[in-house]
C-alpha cells in the first residue's frame, strides 16, 4: 500500500503528531510525507518526499498575527502549479493534516482523502466554540482543507468521529516530577516582552522556550532555552506548571502529566479561541492577554487548584482502525489490522 501523509508545518503540533503516527502507518506500507509551511521550530526526520512553502503563519512581538506578512505569501501561480503537480492519484491512501494544497489537488483530480487531526474535529457542531463565533474563522476551519472523510482529535471525544489526543510516547511513559520552575512556551511573544513580564515575578523561576536564542541564556529568575523537543519535554515533565498558547498538543500533554496549566490564546487565531473555550470547560485558566495586571493573574493561578484529572492512553491503533474501516475508497486492505501488529 502507498500512503501520502500531508503535514502542515506552520506549527510544531502537526509535525509532532506525524512523528508519533509514522511507525504505525509504515506497518501498512510505504509512507511519503508532503510537508507544507515554513515556521515550525522542530527538527524532524520524517521521510519528506514533497516540500512546499505553503501558507505559514507569522507573529508580531506581542501575541498576535502579522497579517500583511501572511498575505505576501500568496502566489496563485505557484499554488496552482503545485496543486496540479502533486501526484495524489499515485497513492492508495491520502491523509491530510490540515494542508490546503493536498486538499485542492485531491478535489482537482477527484481523489478521496481523509482530513485527520485537530482541525478536523471542528466539522462537528459539538466541538466547543467561544461565545462570539467568527464567521471567517468558522469558514477557514471547515473549508481550508476539505476532504472526503474527517477524523478529528480533541481534548474530549465530542462526536463519533472525534478521538482524544495522540500523546507522545515520551510523555505517556514519563514519571512527572516537580523541580519548582514554570515552563513557558508563548511563540507569539518575543523574548524581550516575556523576560520583562516574568522578571517581575522574582519569587518564581521560569524556563522560557525561545525562537530567538541559540543557547541557554539566564536573566535573573528567567532561563531562555532554544526550542528543542527533548529539552521542552524534560522541562515540562519536571515543572510545577506550564504557561503556553491555546494550541492543542501541548495543553493536552500538560493535562495528562497532571500539571497546572495557563493558556493565552494567540490574538486573531480563531482555532485557539475555540481551544480556550474547551479548556475553560475543563477548568483550565484562560488569560486573554498579558498586561500590567498579569502578576496578579499569575499569583491567583499559582495559588489555585485548577488541575483537571485527565489521563490519556495510546489510542493510535484505535484511530488507524477507524481510519481504514471508514476510508472513502474501495481496495484499501484491512489485513494488517491484526491486533498483534498494532501493539506498541
């Protein structure tokens, strides 16, 4: 069986999920990766066969998106060429993790595909939304990567095609400890802003994962660390709590580890507002912005008891079983779904 797995590389979560899923997919046949986007900070050893600049997200220094820089990426001629040239018709199975070019190539060539991942969960009206729904945000979540079938991931199984998160093996097998620091990953803020904010909280130690530094830099009670998966995992596992954006993978891992969690949604990212709504329902502290009152907000959070009791399991075999059972194409073999082959 030949499998094309298209991965959106505008965030670290998509690549992290693909890395976990790849060994299982290889039990079904040869897997080629189409990587689209340019601003993930994770190194990866995925078998990338096709590469595209795609559509990447860029941030300002204070928690929001740079819309002009995002818009400057638009190159209709290049996108049309890539849509026509991506050989989706050569594959038995096309899995699309919120990647637009693959979606359009499949539509253009009338090839079935599965939209798999967190964004696919928003095809369901049961997935939590913020009180103020955004028309454009809803449109993008539902139409940016259209597919023949949807298989979603979310903090809870809100619908029959939605599964709980895929948690990295390193996190599933971890023994959480408490070294007393707070792990911080807020990719939409620059180091200067974050260092000033957390230097004011001198009674606490912070490990901030940075897109800017190339080596560890210590500024009083703040340690700036380059974004690196192993270092981030270790910091999170040994932390007292975690402050991060309202993404999907990292908050799920923090909750699984039983750590305190605060999320700050990226301004202008509707998906993060949706995630924040879901996390608030689970009792997680949601902060809409960092301002002059953030120290008081932090102290209130650190002294509270908002730690949900959530544990996730290795659900990849179940997810792949569902995917193959419901794949919208004839001729997909299910012979390799023997339970012995799906262990591990």
